[in-house]
C-alpha cells in the first residue's frame, strides 16, 4: 500500500516538471512585439538613482520609464514614459508620457489631423516623495538646468480651439485665448515655489548652465513687435528685454553664467531672397553690434551665415560665429514660364564632387559655413577657416591655442577610386589665425596633446605613428623601431592598412597608442622610452583597449588613479573590465574574462557608482550597478523575463581548415534539447567575420534583411556562421573556400541533414550567396539580399544614398578586386567574380530581396540576377519593398520579409507546403489586399 502511495505521489510531483518542459514555446513571428530593449540610460551625479526607458523592440506597443533607487533598491515605474532626465542634484526626474500606441493608431484610422491628435505630456517625479508632483500637457520639448535644481521649462504645442467655447468668450478673453491657440508657448515651472509662468510665441529657449537664468526667443512674421530676445531671472522672475523690434531673430548662444548672449537679427523676413543679418552681442545690459549687415568687418565676399548659431568658449573669452562665401544671386526672368526652363545636371570631368554627390549634399553645400571668433578682451575678429581650408577640428573648450585644419581639394577627384581618402593638414594658431601646412596626403586627423606642444598622427604610407613638435616644427618617428606592428596586420583589403587606433592622452600628457593586443605609452618629450603598459596582450591573445565613458566623451576614463580597460580574448571570444595601475603597470580584473561580454557605459562621478551590462547568447544585456571597486554588484533591470517561456538554444565556437589550409573559426547555433543523433536542417549565414560575437545576446526581432538566430533554433534549425578571409582579386572564390569548406566540416559532425542546407546573406553576404550557388549545387535553397550580380556594370555606378562613385569600393575596400576594369587582368577578375556570367550553372532555388530605394547596391543588380534566372526558368523570386532602403526600415515590411523568408526556407528545408505567393505569385492589382501567405494544399 505504501509503495502504491509513494508511486502515486512521485507521479504527481513529476507532472508539473514535465508540463513545464512542454510549456516552452517555439518563437513565432507574432512574438516579436513582446521583446523589449533599454534606451536612454542615465545615472544621477551622486549615484543615488538610475533612470532608463524600456521600449518594445518593434515600437508597436507602449514604452515605460523606470527609476531605480540605489539605497532602497526599489523602483518607480511609469507607463507610457519615455526619455527620462535626472535633475542636477537628483531631486527630480522629468520624462515624456506619450499617448498609448493603440490610441495613436485609432486616431490615425479615424484620419484625425496630426495637429489634433493626442500629444505627449511631461511628468515631474519627486525622488524623495516617490510620486508624480506635477505635469504639463501637449508638449513639444522640455529642458532642465545642467548645474542646479528646481526648474523645468516646457515648450507647448498650440492648444486646440474649441469653437463652441470660444464663441462664449468676450473680446479680451478671446485675445488671451488666441495667444495659446495660434502659437507655441513656453511654461516655466518653479518646483520649489510651485509656480508656473507662461510666455507666448516662443521658438527657442535655454537655461544658462550655472547662472540661474532662462533665455528665450520670440519670432513673428506678421508682427515684428512680438519678436525679440528675452532673459528671465529665475530667482526674481523678472523678465528683461535684450532686443526687440526686428523682423527676424535667429538661434542664440549663451555663456555658462548666463551673463552674455549672442544672436543674429535682421530687418528682412526669412522669405526674402537675400536677408541680411547683424551679429549682436549682449553683456549684462550692454548691447553691441559685432558685425552689421554691411559685412564691412568681414573679409571680401564674405557674409554672416544664418545656418549656425553663435557660441561662447567655455571660459567666455571668445564669441564664435560663422560666415559664408557670398552666394550667387540670379534675378528671375519673369518673361519665362517655369515649364520652359531646362532642367539639366551637367557632369564635368573637372568637378571636385560628382553631380550625384552634390545632389545628396545639396543642403550641406548651401549651408556650408566657416568659423571665426570675436576676442572679447581685445575686440579683435579672427578668421579660423575659409573656403581654401575648409574643415576645422575645434576643441571642446574652444580656447586652445592650436587646432587642426584640413583641406581635401587636391584629392577630391581621386576620391571616386582611391582609398584611403587623402587630405592636407594644417596647424592653426587660433590667437592669430595663421596656419601652417604640417602633413600632405594624410588621411586621419592628428590629435593635439593637452599642452598644445605636439600633434600625434598615423602615417598610412609609412604605417607608423609620428609626433609633430609644435614649438620646433620637427617630426619624430614614434613606433618604427619597436618590435610590433602598429598597423592592422590582419587586414585583407587591397589597400594600405589603417592603425589600431589612438587611446588618448593621460593626465601626465603621455600618449597611449594601440598595437593589435597591447597599449603603449609614449613620452612625447622623449625623456623616457616607449613602454608596453599592458604587457601580456600578445602573449595571451588578449586585446586591451581603453574605456571612454559616455559622460567623458573624448577623455580617458579613470577608476581613482587607474585606467579602466576592456580585455577581449581572441581564443575564448569573451571580454572583461579591468583596471590598470600606471605606476606598476599591473592589471586588476573588475570582471574577469568570462563566457560573457561586459560593457561599462555610465558613471556617477561624485560617488563613483558604475552602470554596466553583461550578456551572452542566453542572457539579455540588462543593467547592473556596481560600487567603485566593483565588489558589490546588483542587477537592476529585467526587461525580457518572457525569454524563459520560449525554446532557445546554445552557441559554440567551431574551428576547421579551409580548402587552402587556412585555419578558420565560426559559430554553430543549436536548438534547445539538441539531439546529436537527430538530423537537422541548417541555414548558413555569413558576413565577413562574426566569431567575435560568440557571447552576444540576439533579440528575436523581425528581419531587416537577415535571418534571426533565436527564431531559427527555436524552430528546429541549426545555424552556422563561418568567418571569411579574402585574397586580393578573388572575393568570390575566397567566400567559396571559407563557407563551403566550413559547411562540409559541420556536416562531418553527423547531425546535419546534407540534403537540407541553405545559404543566407545580405549586401556583401548577398553577393557571396549569389556567387556560391553558381559554383556548387550543394545547397537546397538560398536567400540573397541586395546582391551585386554584375561587377562590370556595378563598378562605375553610384551609391545613391551618399552620391559616391562605387569604384573605390571595388578597387580598394570591401569588394577587394584591386584593379580597374581596363588595366591588365582587370576585366577577367570582374567577370570571374560576377554571378551573372555563370547564372546558367545555378540549380538552387533562390529568394532575392532588393528594394527600389536601395542607396548602397543599385536595384538593377538584383534585377539583372533575377532576369537571368527567370530567362533560364530557374526557380527564383524577388521581393522589392517600395521606397525602402538597403536594409528595411519599416516594421510592417520587416514582418512581411520575416514571414516570406521563413516560408521559403521551411518549404525547401522542412518539406512544408509552399505559400501561394511562391506557387502562383501576387498580381499587382491585388497589392496591399492579398499577401499570398496561405499554404497550398
């Protein structure tokens, strides 16, 4: 009896476990909307709170804001919240509350005009009381001060007019109502005094960084008496008028203390064909015109630029402003109709920039501006750059004595075929405006040290780093005598290799430069010899790099007095966060190299609290918080708990030898509950090298162009991702050598169904897919996204998104041909690597995606390939998404591609029924009405 009861009890206990295992679901295309991502992460200056936004990955749903309290370890969650901002002293959190996704969708379905649709509000959360204390509705934007608390300024959209209620108002009430019905308005909220002030017809506003002032600008085309520049004293709420009465005011710049402002004004309307501007400078009730509309203080043929706002240097000693070359103005011939004027682009062999690039950059060319400044101590104007030396690299504080200029005019024509693109670099003395040529035919911008004594740069021709001594004008070689290369020793493009990069300048003004693995320290005065400060990188195959936290921009980040590093192990593909002591050059692990990838992104500088993420294929990169020494760590977000409900899988590193004997690596993704005795269908995806992503999480998401790994393995596929190395002139055969050899090596593991293997690639991967199926009949199906089919026709074409000629790409960069079409052996290489010339050899069913607004690979390349296969009556389909780019942008189209691509693969790899769109097609008349997803009986 007891035995029977025990058996019964055990069977009852085992049932939930079995059910739990069965409850795990395979991912479907309907599940993509359930997955979230983290955006807009911030940590308060004192480290007491962390804020972030949780957004549906597809954006087809509602986001929310979370505020994590470090001390209590509790979190405040607000539905529909986005874009949180923490006040300076962490007393408040401000964020948008958007209308629900469903409400916006319903309003669009009802065809409600955009201006009448529900708008966002701004909510004000009090950190201490842990509750919402105020809000402002129908907002366009909001700002809070950088260095003090207690205020928020909100720019509100004009209010909706209630016609019935408006009729009941008297004339005075109507005038007041009109102020908010006809124009945007600014609401200033004093959070301490609980007071709100409204300012009408505001177009621009800004808090001073330190001084307690709010500036705003009003414009009115109809009534210039309403236009002006104003300042509010936040302590007294007194408003002073800085300037008014002009027709037009343009964007302003203010100094840190809020005691100075600069702006452009004009007596002309912006509708005027040639409005003339004054540059105005106000300094505590003293208003002067720096440059008037005659432009006599500027150099010949130069005018003030209306397209960029003036700005002050950090210390406030310089007022920067922008100029332009006076444009050509043509009087319109009123005797000729517009439809009688010829519309023609004239291409000239002498153009520095070809017509398509000019067209793409039309706005930039029109608004191209040059930098000058007014020395506020000497009242002298200094021109820093002009049309002859066009590009300027200004320092963030805008007061360094020396900065770098560049000029590419001598090399612009050759940009169509040469790479790296060349420039001449100049050293500019910002105090005098005098410049000196220091580098010819350079490519990367030199970096000036903290004392303005040296300019550090990499010479791509000599493949070494150099330091230019600003005081003596002499150049010294930094790296050629060291025993390791500082150029990319693994680069397989037919071009000069780039460097591994520059780490920055230490607090002691030494320069940190990378080799493949290690970090080297250079004393620019040459008093001490260069030294490898990480030492073990090359020995252990670990790449060390400096971490630059987001708050510190270009500065090196320190943990107390130690440098913060990442270490990536080439063998295990894992990384860690480390600390380097510069005195003894010892490395201390914060997170040791593990089977995870870590990323350190934020730091509370007053308290030393860090925010980091960690991830691997089975762990989403949630947010973690750590103290200064990283001894105490805690996960603070969990945005995708649904992960546990779905069948997932594993990923592992795989090694093999290519046909030519080169050792290669790749990734194999396997389904959950993988059975080595079972035969699995396999999809092979590839793009250059991907093995370094071994420990990366992959979110289930609708496809912009490629297969989704979680979806594949959740639905019973094995996925293989091989690395590819290339030989100059033979990209097609190089891909075959690496990919097909890798597939055969995986087949030898015995769990792959050799009759059910497919290829999938996009762009460069799409080309290789299109090429490989002309060389072998091994694959049961292939999907090629945006493939180049004919290199002879693509070579001289245009990348329409950038307007650049494609030749440099074929000769020097990714395509790796290394020759022109017409030089000896060139034509043969272009033909050898073009799938179109071997399309008759294709026996593999192919799905192509190529979109009609592809700005990288011309649409006609996919058309050429499709038409060749169609002519030969090979099974081929092409998906062209209208007005879509190289990779899909619209969620509706991503969902459609995901469904069709997997229906295609399921049919050929799993013997599932074919959908109607594959068997019968979809007539153009049925577009957007019938999709043909239904499976044929």
